[in-house]
């Protein structure tokens, strides 16, 4: 990502989590969390995304404390 445009956390194996705030300030801003993993095993390509990325989702929450800060247990939008 571009400089000063978020926080990128890299994991062993090339997976990454990117945290970005969108909006003009911290109040009312949207926290965007991008979670990416390369999966070479074709048999896992049809897994539900939430299941396939569960460990990275948990790590992202542990790192940022999203549930503790927002009270949300799941995202409002998943794309």
C-alpha cells in the first residue's frame, strides 16, 4: 500500500492483513480490513471464505482489538 495509507501486517507464507481508515477523521470513519492469502491447494478453493481465512481473521482481531473497540462480532460488509 502507499505510504501513510494504512497498516500492513505480513505473515509467514505471504499472507497479509491491511488495516485502513476511510473517511475524513476517526469519528464516523470506516475501518477497512483486507485479508489475503495465496492458496495453492485447489481442493480448498471452494471453501467458504470466512472458514478459509478464519485464522487470519482471528489474528486481525487480536492485533487491532476490533471487537473490543467496536462491539462488532462480524463485519457489516464483506466483499
